[in-house]
């Protein structure tokens, strides 16, 4: 099994790129989706997160929007949340890995380098686009305020640093560009692996 870590800052096109990898026959695990599942009713993180943030608990699940507000008001609590949730996300990733039959598995992890998950990957891929494009996508996605995104982005490793640390880069200006680059990367990885 070849493990590829896929990363990139918010609004850079990770999810779309993940779908392209899937289209070309890779198994794709998504950290955000896993977290979503853990926060949903019956999810493994509900009890622990509800203990830390009682007001984020509603209808048997964790309200991500309430959690965001609580963390914004008390950033130090983020460490407590990560301590509770990261081991469960890791467990989900390992289960996915154990149960897939695909030759190439792509792990879509926004904080790939920040959490040290890159060390478990054979190759790393970073997606990027222009700052203008990124802001436009974020505004379209969340109909939000620019200051909020800038604040969130300031908490992540800068995009150029992620790019420098990655084995491959994918510019996500257009879907055609993404598909072409994903094909090239997969061909190169398969060639290296069978050499």
C-alpha cells in the first residue's frame, strides 16, 4: 500500500483534489469527514467534547458552529479539544487503512505537517491557488467575513511552507489542471514503486 498525504490551506481545493484521486482509483480518507462523524449523534467524540464544552452539546451531537464560537473566545481550549479528539481521528484513519484493498490510499489531512502525520506517508501532496482565489472560495463557501478567514488562516502553517515541505504540488486553478496533475503524480508514484 502506498500512502499519500494530501494537504493545503483552507479554500485551496483539497476536497476537489481528493475526489479526483478517488476518480482515478485511489481510496481517500478525509480528516474533516471523520471529525464530523465523531461529532455526530452516537459519535465517539461526543461525550468527551460535551464534557469540555457543555454548551456545544445539542440533540445528542456536537454543534460545530457553537464549538467554533467557543474556541474563538477561548483559544487555549483548542489544545484540550485536540487532546480529546485527535486520538479518535487517528483511530478512524487506521481503521480505514486496515479495511481498504486499494493499492494507493490518499489521506486528506489539513494539518498534515502540524500534527506530524506526514511522517507516516510515503509521499506528500500540497494543493495551492492564488490568495484571491482562496478568499473567493472561502467567501462563497461560508458567505463569511474576510477577517474571520484571515484569523483562521493565521493559525495554520503558511501555504508556501506546506508547499516547500511537500513532494508534489497541485495548482487548483481549474479542474482540468488538477486532473492532469493527479494523473502525472499517480503515474510517477506507480513507476517508482514498480521499479
